[in-house]
């Protein structure tokens, strides 16, 4: 019967199904719930009339309907994202979207509570606000976070002082080396002095043979090349050690801090999943109100 009535799918791709006709939902979870409602329709009069009354309330309040749909459109698939958080496989951008979705759910709850419809208010009452958790995510995750932990700055600036210091060290490397080069060039009177790097002995100072006599005694000669000598200094070795260790330390710290953030999400997981189920129902009700208005449907 489901197949022959073309409730969800049609034999002809150009034919509109019942689902296609009724689906004005704003989120994937709303669309999934609508499918379930079509496949498992209500049979008792009281819940049917309760659902119709909620739809009617929204058709009579187009401003509220528009506000709700505006925020429902920013939800994303918070139900799926909450499930990914439960398994620890949620990436930084997704956890930001999850927080934005929970923030939008809070706005939806607020707008419904301001309405005069008791039937709608009963629908939003079960929603539990997660304001503190949302603010924590916004403050700890870089708003421009990459998809993966090892692709750039995930943890926001100001969360961990040591992490910020390591990032500054990593990012200011060229500037720091340039300052060393300029200082040593001025100190020794070697105008062509340059600092470079190779995989054999790291950072080094290169001096052309015409200026070899100006090399300070504390510099350690490491290599002779055509028309030049290469030297290392304790300062360069110390800096090289900091730079090479910074990247590994940054990666380790970001992973640890992100795991702490995921642990905080797990504490709120049941509330998130509950909110997702409630707001999916609100999404379907607003979808019914929207299509009823567009198609001039009448409450039976």
C-alpha cells in the first residue's frame, strides 16, 4: 500500500509523492520524522486533534511561523551530530555547528514561549537550554577551525597560555631568525651573512670566504662549501630545539584540550538528543503550517 499510494517514493521520478508535497521541513531530522509520521500515522482522535491544533495556531500566527522557520533553518542535523559526539568522531567544525544548533533551539523555545498558544507552549516546554555549554564551545573552539585536528588552529586563542606561546614561537620563526641575522651581521661586520637550514645540522650561519676572518671564535664551523663556510651557534641550536618541539607539543596539547571538550559534550549528550527530538517535531509542525498556508489546506 505504501508503494502503490506512492507515499514516499514514486514509480515515476517526475511524480510528486505525499512526502514531497508535505515536506517543507527546515532540517534533515525534521524530514526524517515526517517520513516516520507518514509511515506510522496516528490512529487515535485526541493526539490527531492536538497535532492539528498546533498547526492551526501557526497558520493563524504567520509572524511566529516565519521566526521559527528562520531559526530552524540554522539548526543543521543536530541529531546526527549529537550521535557523532557520542562516538567521539565529531570534528571541530561539526561541534561548532552542534553548539550553533543548540543555540538556535534555545531561540525556538523562546519564541514559542512568548506565543499565546498553549498547545505550542506544551511542545516547547521539554526543551532544556544549554546556554553555558554553548558559550563554552564558542569560547574554546576557534570559529575558523579546520575540519581535522592536525590541519591548523582548533583551540581558540586565550584558552591555554602555553599553547598560545608555542603558536607565537612557531609563527614568528622567520621574523626571529631575521632579527638574529641582522644583529650578527651588524655585530661582526659581515654584510652578506645569511641564516639557512638543512636536514643534516639544522639552522646555520653562512659566511662567504671573503669575510672568514671576521667570524667570532664562539661560532662552530660545521661545513665548507664552494666559496663559503657554514657555522652553528648555541643560540641557533637552542632556537631550533624550540621550533622542532613546538609543532609536536602544539599537536599534543590541541588533541588533549579537544578531548576535554568532547568529554564536556558527553555530559550534555542526553539533553542534546532530547532537544533534537523535540525540535524535529516542531520542524514538522511548522512544515505542515507552511504547506497548509501555501496550498490553502483547511483543518478538518
